[in-house]
C-alpha cells in the first residue's frame, strides 16, 4: 500500500531464546517476519558475537500502529534489516526506506504498489529508497514529479541491502 511502516526490534535477555512479532500482522506478514528472522540467523551463523546474541536473547519485532491491520510480503527486507541491525549493533543509514519480499536464500522478490510506496516515502521525507531489482521498470515508468527527490537503489539480494544500509 501507500503507507510508511516503521519496524522495530528489541532483545530481551533470556535463558529461553526465541522470537515473536506484534502489530496486528496478517498471515503473510507473519511469514515474512519469520523468514527474516531465520534468514538473519542463518546469515550470521559464523559470527560468534551474533550467535551468542541470539542464544542469550528473546527477540521481539514490532510494527507500530497495532490497531491497524497489516499484511503482505513487502516488509521482508525491512524486517531483516531491523534484525540484522539488532544482532550486529550496526546502525542503518538514516533517511532510508525499503520494500521487498525476502526469500530464505536472501533473494529480494518484486512487490506491487511501487507508485504508492514512493509517494509514501516522499511524504515521510525519505531520500533513499531500496526497491527490488525486478521493479526497476515500474519505478522508471513513474511520472518525474513522483520520482523527483528520490534516489532509488535496486537490489537483487539482501547482501546488496547490507552494503547500502550498513556501509561500515
């Protein structure tokens, strides 16, 4: 859709590691959150600090505005970025928004509603927007006044998301 969603996650020290998500999420969005969690854990499996982090913390991922139902796969890379930031302690590049379905192997799949999502990003004063590479034509077809002020980054895989959002 054409709304900006904020995604946050926190660690809760625990002897019972695990994961939950809240925010009135629909079934598809819950699946996206679970994929993001599994993918990030797998991605960081050789990072001793991250392995210890997941071993010693229960993770809570939340999408605020809990009274508003939310669904769809488009937040997959955003959820993965939140979890990656949490597990690594790396801060994400400011004024950045993203959309894209994430697969368990880290691929970024296309989404719908590019026009509405770009308009929502502009309303939120976001300058950098990550989009699935397969949505490049959708972005290019937008009128110039909608694209104006937006720097698009087209990504095929989460490794590219990391390079853009966590450059250090």
